[in-house]
C-alpha cells in the first residue's frame, strides 16, 4: 500500500491515541504494529478453530498430523523428530501420540533400522483429516488477507519474516 493511501481508522488507532493522550511521556508507537499483530492472531485463531472443527481436530492434533504430512511419503517421523517439529516436550508428545493412536489418526511402528526407535506414521484417516483441515484453513486465511494485493502480501511476509527470525534461531 502506498504511503499516501489511507485506510479507515481501526480500534488500535483509538487505543494508541488514548495512550498518547494519557501517557505523552511514552513512545507507544510499537502498539501500532504489535497490537494489530495480536488482534490478527485472535482472528487467525478463530479461523483455525473453524477449519479444524470441520474435521474434528484441535490445534495440537493438526500440528502433529501436519508435521507428519509435510514429511512426505511414507508420512513417518520418530517421536523425537515430532518434538522438534512441534516444539513440545517429549512427555507432551507421548501423550499426544497416544491420543492420536486411539483416534486412528496415527500408528506406531518399530524402525526397521533401529529397533529402539519408534516411528509414528500418518494413517489414511489422519491424512484425510489433515488434508481437509489444511484446505479449509488456507481458504479462511486467504479471506483474512483479502484486503492486500499479492505484492503487499509478499512485502508483509518479508517484514514479518525479518521480525520473527531472531526469535527462531537456534
């Protein structure tokens, strides 16, 4: 969006104006960006919940199933790899795998190369659920970005990547 192109004021504009009035001693300009990111995150959470509900999934189930799906055929990872992909503890992952096994979404198998390693494999039911949820999610997320041109989406993605990268470096 060109600097000269203005959009209607939003709730964050009102919040920032009020803080500037009440606390003129503070630079509240970070709120102009991060309060909007926070509010967008809430809308994204609602869109995700909607997409996942259509397939009987919750967010953590989608995270595990999508990590397996993204791994490519045979859609199989070790529990340790799933821990790294989803950023949870090994105890949490064990519980999640147990629940997904009980719902028929994944199966446990012994690794052919190392019998001490258990592989978690996406089942046909799990693949159908994660593929369906992803399709719905992408549609809902596209709707959230409707006000931006493809070029603006690319610019925003690049800026957000630059902001996020320092937090995700090992």
